[in-house]
């Protein structure tokens, strides 16, 4: 799913930018060729909340995030929403 989310974002926008409001980190802009095509992908609905039988994950259930935002989303074992993460 990670690869599909990245491919979808690239097809729609032509770049990989952190989706956390007020962040907008652009991997390729910052790192050049080494950042091209790279991003972390965050599950908006935590996997541990899925029923034991599982559930289908769609691209809308995922977000492109930078490493810093991803770490802060999960800091202290939490799963914070993207909105409001950066004040």
C-alpha cells in the first residue's frame, strides 16, 4: 500500500510533500535526487483498531508524512491526528 500511496501522490501532484498542515516538507526539494520518490506513509486509522478479522485499507486511509512529523504523531505511544500537530 505504501508504494501505491506514493505513486498516487506523484501522479496527482508530481511531488511528495508531507501532508501535515503547516509542514509541507518536500523530500526531493530538500535532498535532491536521493529524496526523489521517498516518503513515509502513515495509517490515519491505527492498525491496532482494526477488527481481528482485519479491514480493507484504502489510499484515503494513508497520508504522506515526513520523518519528523511521523515521529511526533507517534511520540509517547500516541497516534495523533495530522490536523493540529503543528501549532
